C-alpha cells in the first residue's frame, strides 16, 4: 500500500481578470507565494516575497 504525499493548503491572496497571487502552506511548514501573470508564474519563498512586496511599495511611490 503506497502512501500519498500530503498536499499543500492554498489560499488566494488577490485576483484580477489576468493576474492571480496565491500562497501555499507546504506540508513541511514552508510557506511559498506565487504570482500568475498571464502565461508566466513566479514562485517566491517567504524572504523573497517580503523583498518583492517592499519593491512594489517603492514602485507605488514612484
């Protein structure tokens, strides 16, 4: 009898007609963040996501 690997729990953070931001709580305790931008998907670990959010805040001030 084979064991199935536990699936991550996902949550949509924001969504528009063409874009989607979501996070996944992985079974190992890691949280990953994902941006789907049309046909491109970007994957971030927590530290990278925090830096990306800081960048978008700076862009909002530009």
